[in-house]
């Protein structure tokens, strides 16, 4: 049985969309006339998907998408877009809506779109259910000095941390910031040997030099090695670059008031603030980050 909530302040459009969906075997459709009514309904009646209009009084589609993503993160939202709602539709997609169907194409595209989204959402639920039961994951990565790849690495492990359920949302965000800072330090300051002091003097030249060195030897051949140990007790990242290193003890304390606003040392400050333990090796080209779990993973129900 598939449960779908259709939200629209127009009774005609609401029944049109619901009628198309209700024709499918095993699909049960419920209705709400606005975002606030829908939000109240969802608190008492979990559904497999929500199909919603964008232009509604009280709580518009964008606000409603934000609410669903916050309160029901595994429930996909499909937008019904009318003429004049293009801008808000883009914003809603950026904030987590799963897909959209123009109202003029409901008859041909709505059912197919909902079917596709339900398939993807089901796979996501299964993945989260499995990972929430995972006790440990130990893995290694070797990455080049591409900021996009480094950011993807952070996003990947943020997803795993969410699904394991061992940190609060605030802690998860802080761990992601600390990991990204460590990876960028390994790339820019370690492998590419671009000094953070240059960023204080000339921001544009700093990034230009980094881009240039990514295509020059010996910098381009250097890699970042990451060992990850993710368990129900916490997460440990060990990050090693192939640069010449530095003396960690010689760095100014970024926690001192006169150093807070300086780009130099910002990454180290964030890592030390957000993680329980930050340790460098003697040559400064290996850093270990550790954060103890604050929550114990509890496997969610399958539905």
C-alpha cells in the first residue's frame, strides 16, 4: 500500500491530481487544502510521498518543502508548478524537493514522476535502514588535489554519519567543517605548498597559484591519503599529504584574540574547536581528527 498526500488550495486541481494517482493499484490518496493543514496531517499520518502546489496561502510551497525536509526527511515532495511559480520552484528544488510536474502536464507526467520518486525514496530508506545497523566501517581513500573531489568526500561521509545516527545534527555539521578544513589544508598548504600568509595579502593570487600548481610537477603528482574509522563509538579521520610538512608547534595560537580574524590558522582553529582530538605528527604532514559519538544508533522501523 502506497500512501500519498496531495496538497493544493484549489479544490479542482487537488481532485484532478488525486484522481490521477488514485487510479493506480495500491495507491491511497489523502488531501490537504494548504501547507499548515498538510503539516498537521503529516504529524499523525506518515505517507510515502507528498504532491504539493507551490502557490498557497498561509504556508507556501517553499515553506512547506522546508518543513517536510526538516520534520520528515525521508518523505519525498513532488511539486506541481503553475505559470509564474518558476522562481519559487527552483528554490524549492534547491531546498530538497524531489521533483516537479507542470500543472499543464499532470495528465501525462504526474504518475510516472511519482513512481520514479517512490522508487528512489525506497532505495534511500533501505540504505539508511542498513547503515543504521552498521557497527563499523574502516576504509581508505587516495585523492588528488581537486577541491570538488574533496568536497564530495566530505558529503559522502556526512551521509554515512546521518544514517548511522550517532551524532546530533549540530555535531554532524561541525565534523563536516573540520574534515573539509583538514582536507583543504592538506591540499593547499601541504601538497601544493601555497602559504596561508599569501591569502592574507592577496586572496586572488592565492587561489590562482593553487590552480596553476595543480597542473605542475612535483605538485600535481602528490596525493592525499585518508584513513577513516567510523564506528558506533565515534569517527576518526587520519589525513596525510605528500608535501614537505611544517612544524605544528611553531604556528601562532589561532585561539588568541589577535589571531581570530586572520585566515592563517583558521582551519586549525575550527578543527580543534569542533573535534574532541586533533593531533599532528612531528613533520606536520599527518593530522588525526577524532570525535566521540554522542548518540547510540537505533535502527529505525522499515516503514
